[in-house]
C-alpha cells in the first residue's frame, strides 16, 4: 500500500506533540527563562526523534525524512542570516554611537509616565511605514530597551510594548510579508484584507495603548540615574544628529522594499564608517590592549563589533552593562533554537502528522463560530509545532480555504483570522523563529515579555469574540 493511502491513527500523530508539551513544561519548570538556552532545544530534538520513529513506522524512508529536515531548515536560512546580520547591526550601531545618540535624545524627550505607551506607538508607526517587525525591534527596539534600563523601568513591559507596536505594523502594513502572504494564500485582494483587519486590529491596539498608559501611571523620573547616564554618554561618546543617519538609511531602504539582508548589512557598514570617523576616543579606550596604531585599532574594533559585539569600558558599571551588546555571536543560541524547532516541524509535516491533526479538528467543526475558533487554535498550534509563522499561515490557510467557502464565508474572514492568530502569537512562543528573534534582540526572555505583549494577546481574543457574536463576519460574494 502506498504511504499516502495509509490512514494515520490520531493517537500516533499526537505522540510527538504530547512528548514535546511534557518536555517543554519540564524545561520551563527546571530552568524558567533560561530554558531557551539549551533545554528547549533538547526537548525539540527528542520530540523530532519520536516523530521520525513514527514516520518510519508509517513506512517513510530515513533518507526522505532527512531530506525533509534539510529542506525545512533551508527554509529558515534567510531568517537565520537576518538574525546574524542584526547582531552585527547592533554591534556596529553601538561602536558608532548611533544607539547612544538615540538613547540620549530619548531620555531627554520621553517621560517615565508615558514611556511604555510611547514605545509601543513609535514602534507601531515605524512598522506600518516599513512593514517589518524584525527591523523595528532590531533598531528602535534596542534603543528603547536602553532607555528603559537608564530610566529604571521594567524591561519586560518595555519589550512587550515594543513587540506590540512592531506587530501592529507587521499585521497592517501593505509592505509586510505576512500581510501579503495571508492575502495571497486565501485569495483575498490585499487592501480588502487590510480593511477587514482594521476591525479587530484597531480595538486591540487601542486597548494595548490604554494598558501601557495605565502601567506607566505614577511613574517617576529617576533624576539621578538619568543624569548620570546622560553625563556618561556625553563624556564617553561623540553624540550628534548625523549619527542617526544609519537609522534613516535602514528605514529608507526598507520602505523602498530593498530585501532585509542588504538593508541591514548596509546599515551596519555605514555605521562602521561613522564609527571610524567620529568615535576615535571610544575605540582607543576599548582597544587599548591591542598592539598597533590607531588605524589598526579602528579596524580591529569594527571587525570585533560585527562578530562579537561592542564591550563598553567606561568604568560606570550600569552604563557598561547598558552599552555592551551585539555581534553575530550573540545570536548563535537563537540560531540553535530555530534549527532544532525547524527539525521538529519538518518531520511532523513530512510524515503527515500535522495534516492528520488538522483533519481531526475539521471533522468536529459544525458551525461558523466553530470554524473560526478552530482556525485560531490551529494557527496557534502550528506556531508551536512548526516554529514558523509562515507555515502557520500557509498550512491552515490552504486546509481551511474550502471549508470557509463551504460555510458561505468570504475569504477575507479567513485571511483576517490567520493574521489575528498566526501572525500575532508567533513572537509569544520561545522556540518560534519570531519569539527567538525578539528574545535574542531585546535581551528579554520570551516568557517574560509575553504577558505584556498586550496587542498580541488581545488579537486572538477579539477574533474569537467576533466569531461568537458573528460581528463583521462577511458572507461570500459580498464586499466588506
């Protein structure tokens, strides 16, 4: 009998998932926020091993399973390369003074009371403009994290505000890849998809802003701490408006739809040029133990910043902790996590185990409300099991498309649901490529910031509420 014709018992398909949930629960119990520094990777690899055994039991050849793993990992290579380049970008922006200048101006502009809401709003505006949550988090997000530390604010809430704002743009911008993907996979015209998204997105974002405003209520400026940070920045680095030009370059290239890799690399190299021109004293302090003249020290400093990050040695422990960041090496643990997660997801998809679980879900659907709610939970489950938001959009999108038509629902209902669930929950899962990226870039564990990513949490809830009340459920062949 052909492999494709063999029915897969649901209990067999669920075995790797049950093991994964059990191991990840133990990982969090034993290691808490440090679980993503190795424990989660082991859980994913062991679960992938069990999935491979199930695939062998179903008649798949090891060579085919191996090829599926390689194919799955290859699909994540662009994300991995972007991660590495973002590490280099952060290191170069540290040595150039770009981040320090952003922090300096930010500390003079933002108040503690409105900081969380402002961080969310600024990141949202930037993300809508360029359509990339990753770029916003890796640039403005890093600066906001630095400001939060200097202002002695909660870094987990700050990270949640950054993620909320960044994903507002990632969900709504016509330049966003997820927005275009959800539109394409469901056959929904792009701007009709965005128009329909507004109904769930705007309420979730307004509620998130109100919550961030409430959390900042009563916050006081730690005047001594901020004054010390400002003085330290002024004395240790050259600060000027033109050091923000790498930010302008990156956002301009992103807005012009230049691919992420060359955009981020251009921002890194431009920052290196500015560092060599204006941060001679900071470089000399950092490279004082390095043999050679100033030209050699500058080249060594720039090279090191790109691969291993910048290490501040001002003598101020708090300031040094704030500014010692970046480098490709800082992203290697995140890369490890993504590879392990993609291995598990690839085996599950190749063996047909994911499809079998989706079939079981669809067989229980008996109403429009049930269909939309099952789509939400399917997308969240796909984010957990495949560790990739694109798969979590495409796989359920393809499998649910005919069901939505059968229930007389316009495709924009499905495209909106995919975004409300798959796009928004991807940064809330530690081993998902998005969750791993945000944690690695912002320096805060996914499970720490997830409760404060209010926009991302509220999106699926509002989507389910619309399904239950049948509010803004668009019938087939009727424009929204």
